């Protein structure tokens, strides 16, 4: 199966991509979110782009980004477009998606403040132990943190997102592809690198996605959101791809190994 994955496009009303690949080469197109742009949002342009891709290239799978989430239903009811936030199997491959439901999407736990003070390793370790206790009991004995130090809503958000991914990835015999707008936490593809950003140098991915990879090791994880952290890395046994801002890649998962190639897009 050959997948075309499209990174954050941030379309304006007048800027649309020329996909530039032969339709016969692609079996499925995955849009990892932020098709629209907050400052110059044109839902009609987004609809037309998805409709055109589905018509002329291949069927489309979509997860909403933090710029798209108010228009999730509109963008996923287009003919030829599949909502990947509901698990779907396409040509023998299971796609499990996680989109955004708020604008300031990022790490579920706001770890840049007390008690973690920006320590990515600490939050990953602590939530990993919390996860192993099935989300409901106190933090592990000996932890220097107590549950009350974290917002209950943050823990609930982390738990709900991980449960959603577990439900889709559990008991799947076919190859699995996790599609998330936000990349896995504490990896090379979730680091904020923009000069002048107050978050520069920090990890801003999803801990729930990272822990889902650790538990299930799907074949692929396709993501976006962090524009300056484009790349292909292996995380906990899963090949993770962030195409970057207006980036695109083809991914062939039909053989013994995964083949990945860059695709040049022309934004008119």
C-alpha cells in the first residue's frame, strides 16, 4: 500500500497545493491536520482541496489539527474523505487517528510549570507509572509527586486520549498506522525550534501518543503540528513521520521494509 501523507498546509483563500503526483501511484492520502489557517481561514478552500484530492489522486483520510477542529464535521463529510478519528481499515491496513479538540494543542500535562519545571523525562516517567496503574489509582509508591499536584482535567485528558488510541490499536491483526496531528512526546519531531518562541527547545508533543507507541508499536505514526521538527525517526519500535510545514512524503508499506520518499508540492 502506498500512502501520500500531507503535512500542515495552512491554506489561505488563494493558496492551494498542486499535488504533482500520478493518481495511479497512490492508494490512500493522509492529511495530518491544519489544512486550514487561523488567520486566513477559508473553509470553502479546504473543502475544495480535499474534494479535488479525493477525486484526482486517491481517497483521503483526515484528522483535524488545532486550526481545523471547529470544522471537523464539515471537512469529514465530503465524498471520498474518511474521518480517521474513528478507526478505519483501508486495503488491509488499520488507521487509528487522534485529532485536536482545542486550539492550544500540545502536551496533555503542562509540564513547563511546577511540579515538573520543564523536565520532559520526569513527566514521561511519572505518567508512564500512572498509566501502568490503569489511570485510576494513586501515583506509584515513592514518587515525590502526588496526584493533587496535577490538574485533574489534565490527567483526564491524557487518559481519554490514550484510551481512544488503545481501543483502536488493540487486537488488530492487520498492519496499523497511528495518525495524530500532535507528534509523540519527548522525541526529535516534537521539539519547538522557532527562534523567539517562549517554548523554544522544549518538547510539545502528546504523551498519550508516545505511550500508545510504547504499548502497541504500530507500523507507522504519521503526525504534524511542530513545523520546525520535520523528520523521520524510530520511536519505541514505530517509524514516525512528521512531513513538516507544507511538506509531503510517500510511504510504501507493502513490502518487507517501509519505503519513504519526499514529494515536492507547489503551493500556488
